[in-house]
């Protein structure tokens, strides 16, 4: 069964450092998303992406965050200058159609900011 | 904020049906009911969705009341691997992001 893959599974970084989280969505999917989950809290929407541009972003997704689809397969989330409160599990998701709420999520990348 | 209300936790015996309720009294006519689950800290997993008719797939059944103000997810024969947090989400799909609430933590006991 096709799946969304994410790397790294766990990254530890120092406050102020740049981090790039990578995702390979399902190959025929056109819509891509990042969500995050701070330990013990709800899953929160960050951003959606389609046709090489951001479709929607949340208040969390400020200027420190950016997304990119650098080639035909990868979808990345960059945090320019990490803060302690960025420590969370980051989930990438993709969907085939924008008209569906059926998202396929990856296993997540755990980011720990020290 | 999530548009749904779910009990924080439920228990179920292995092999028995697990019935997870969800209230969504403010649902509008073009909104669907989606169910996801999250096993431990893994990524959320889509289970099923519906608009107004009852739905069934290989994982579960979804029963939506006639007034659409509530629904029940049914896992017909729960196994230990079904222990997870189950999220009921109301969304138009497409233009709307998924808004996750706190969900119901289902524990399946041997």
C-alpha cells in the first residue's frame, strides 16, 4: 500500500538553528499538508500546498516557517530559527483530491529543540 | 476549535463491538463527518467518512442520525491493535483544513 514517508524520524537541534523536515507524499497525490502535535496536545494544522504554492496556512505558520516542493517527489518544511516551543511531532500528509478530507499521514518527524 | 464533542475515554473488551459516539449539533448541510484514529504517537489514520447515509468499509461502520447532529463509529470486533485515540471531525473537505479535537481514547482490554 502506498504511504507517505518522512525523514528524519527524530531530530535534535539547538535553539536558533535551521531545520528541514522532509516528506515524500504518495506519488499520484496533488495536495500536501503539514500538521504538528506538541506532546500531549492536539494535532494542529500548519499549512496546505498545491500547485507549488501555499493554499492555506494557520496562525502558527509564521515567517519562520516555509514549505517547498523542490522536485517531483519531495515536500519540505523549513524552520529558519528554531525556538523551544517548536519542539513537537511534525506530520506530513497528502491527498489525491482537494475535495476530500481523506488525508494520508506519514509517521511523523519528532523535533526536539534544546 | 473543533465542532465536535466526544467522550474523553472508553474501554472495550477484545472481540466485542466498540461504539464511539460523537456529537456535532452545529453541522451544516455541506459538511461531512470524518473519523480518524491515532495509534500511540503515529500519524493519524483515516477510517471512514459520511454525509448523511450510513457507511461501512473494511475497518468500521459509521452511523449518522437522521438529523445529522450525532454519529457513532462502530468497530465490530475490536482487537488490542484498535487501542488508539479516535477523532471525529466535521469538515467540508477541500477548502477546509482538518480540525482535530481531543478525541476519544479507546482502550481495548484482553
